[in-house]
């Protein structure tokens, strides 16, 4: 299996190098360059490799969860916690904070989802920083 994977990666690397040299020149307009066959093929290779990586990570994660039932309970708590953060962020987002210049380009639901994504990011950053800082403060005062 390891040898087959090495051969596969070598072939993908060689094909990608050939496509790299077939890319359009820098002075070509972006619209025409985006229609290039080499560019489209490189994107297809990227999507295929990304799909393989996502599939492999999901398969190995599920295999680990099946092998370790205690981990399943912990995973369930994490997923429910994340869904709770998403729900809180959705409620916090207003969907009306777009200037009049851009109002014609997007709908209220799109703006609300973008705000939700930003709020999820901010909440998770606060949780991550707190989970790093609070134990350090606790150790500082316990000694």
C-alpha cells in the first residue's frame, strides 16, 4: 500500500509540474487565463486530492470512534457544544449591518449567515484563549 501511494503521489507531482509549465503567461487577461485547460485540470486535481483527504479523515475518525466507545460520548459533547455556539452566534447576528452600497449585492439572510460565521469565530477564539490562560492563572495562584 505504501509503495502504491508513493507511485500515485509521484505521478500526481509529475502531472502537476507539466501543467504548471502549461499555465498561461502573466500578461494574459484573467478571464482568458481562467478558461485555460491547464488551470482547470490543476483545479480538478486539487479537488480530487482534497476529497481524498476529507474522506480519509472521516473514515479514520469513524473507525476510531467505533473502536473507542468512551470517545463517542466525548465527541457527542463537543458536537453539541459546537452546535450551541452556532445557535448563539446565529441569534446574535442581526443581518442588517450592511451599507447601502452593498445592499443590492446580498440578501439579509446572506448577511446574517456571514455575521453568524464571524460570531462563531469570535466565540471560539475567546474560548481558546480562556482555555489557555485560565489554567496558567490557576497554577500561578495555587503555588
